[in-house]
C-alpha cells in the first residue's frame, strides 16, 4: 500500500487500462482503452490546454465516424462518440477545478436550463437512446463554450495564441483532403450535383459551414482590425481560398451565410465596398439570363451547364431541396400539434418521422428535419424551443451591449451568431458536430475577449 502512494491516480488508471487491453478480447474496447490512455497522457502534458487537443482531433476523426467500437442494446459507440464522452468527463473535471469562474460564463443559465429540459424529456422520449446521445452533444457544446471562455479570461494572450494555432492545425487536413477531392474528382455526387467536396467530414454542408467559421475568424482577426490598404496579401489570399472551398461544396445555405456575414460586417466597416458588391450582384442577375439565352440560342452555349453557375442561377427538382424541405415541414406539423408543449423527446425526430412518414417520403435519403427550430420544437416542445432561442438572445444581448460602447469591434461575433441562426433555418446545424464544437469554442473565446468591465 505504501508503494501505491508513489503513483498518482492517473498513473494507476493508465496501468489498469494497459492491463485491460492485454486481457480483453474485444478489439473495439481495446481501441477505446488506448484512446483513454492517450488522453490521460496528453492531459498530463498539456494540462488545461488539453481541450485544444480534443478540438484539433475532432474534424479529422470525423473521417472514421462509421467505425464502431462496440454496441450495447440501442447504443452504438464509435470513436467520435467516445470523444464526446471524454469531453463530458473533462468538462465536469474542469468546471469543478475552476468553480469560481463558472458563475461568470455568459448565457450559463439559459444553457443549463436547456440541457436540463432535454434531460427531462428522456422520461417520456419516443427514442430514449437518441435523447441521451443528443443531450450529451448539447452538454459538449456548453462545455466547450464555458471552458474556452474561462481559459481566455484567465490568460487571454496565451490562450488566443494557442487557440489560433489549434484552429489552423484542425483545419489543415480537412482542407487539404478537400483540395485533393476537387483535383481528383472524388467528391460526393449528391442530388444530381457531381464532385461536391467534403474533406474529412460526413457531408459537404459540414465542410462548408466549418470553412465559413474559419472565414469569420479571419475577418475578425484581420479585416476588422486592419486597414485593407495596409494589409498584407496573405490574409486576402487565404480569404479567397476559403471562399473557393465554400463555393466548391455547392452548399447554397453556406453561400447565403457568406453573403450575410459580408453584409453585416460591411454595414459597419466597409459600406462603400458593400455597395459595390451588392450593385455588382444585382447587375449580374439582371444581365445573366438574357445573355445566357442569347448565347444558347445563337451559339448553343448554355452557361448553366457549368456546375457553380447552375447552382447559383437555376432551380431544378434534382438538385433543389427547397420543395422537399417544405414538404417535410408541412407533414411534420400534424405530428407536432399532438405534443406541442413537451415534444417527443430530444433527439427523437428521426425515429418518429421514420415511423410515421407516408409513402411519398419512404425513399428519402435522410430522416432529419433540416431545420434546427423544427427539430428542437418537435423534440423538446415549445418549452425547449424557447430555452434554445434564449441562449442566442442572451449572447446577442451581451454582445450588442458591448458593441455600442466599443465601436462595434466585435461585429464578427455578432454576425456569426446571426449567420448561425440563418443557417439553422435550412440545415441540421446541431448535427454538424465537428463544426459546432469549434463554433462554440470560438464563441467562448470571443465572449471572454469582448465583455464589458461590469462582467469581469
């Protein structure tokens, strides 16, 4: 017993896990044990900054999302789910260690109320397993927000420097894979659109929204703090590269997000450039259709045969999901009215929809709502939707209060919140886990950086 005292709890746990991998016959559990050992060692090396290691690995690990470690009843645990559990445990440890800071986290009350309500819905959930999984995901988002807020508050200069390095590291492999997919024409062919790049993510939409987040951080760090005339070429080229990546995902809602970001920031800092861009866009659409009709009639040249131009200017049933999304929303409404206050249980939409959809939707390639507000209201009722929206309203209130007293230098943060709310109207943002992990981490950093003196 005296000799055991020489070992820390972490060392003993590593030894036990190592022994477990030797005697355990299940390969999936061995992988889980090795991950736990790796995270324990990394935590000892990096301390509280271990959170950045988790963030760096998440986008690339999404590539192995279909590799399951083991299954138990209705629960299937893959590497990403294991990472989510590790984050949940780490969050509890971090908050306990930094309890004096926890009470200062912005929107904390709204977040905890939403998570608590999601947990309560497990009592009557149509799909209890999914409710547990989705509630853990929600807790992960709050955890990342709170951890990054506290760490930035404790040491803003060091955290910002290391955080930006981690963001660059996390984005490198997904972006390089996306470039390779474009050059080798190995992107996804979805709904009649060929070679949609997706990087290491499950879908092009996730790459698009993740890259949009990178662009937002770039705007905040360079295009707001520096004069364009005195800015070096590197940030401009990086911005163009990120915009090209977003374009090649063919994700319209992300394109709308880019436009919204530029409009909101432009209204504050780049009014003249914004006016030129809006005028140019209007002129393009005014001239494009008659010009394309002339070229098609006289030279048999249809510009809409070019993928990007077609996606931007054409509407067709093969590649346009607006009608399908509207149809799903209309058919979900009768189900929603049966349980409008409490909902069917957080995370239960796919199961309820699969069990109740009619014959016209039987071959749909997804069972998602493609609208975060429909999803939350359907699953957690009107109560859940109000709590969910209160999180964003709380953040916006804090940031607008800061903005009016500080010359709107946090406009990129405000824009990113508004853009996210727009994206949620037409996409499953809550299921874009690699992206929302980084989104809430960035927001935690910014919430600490842009806070009023009264909040310090």
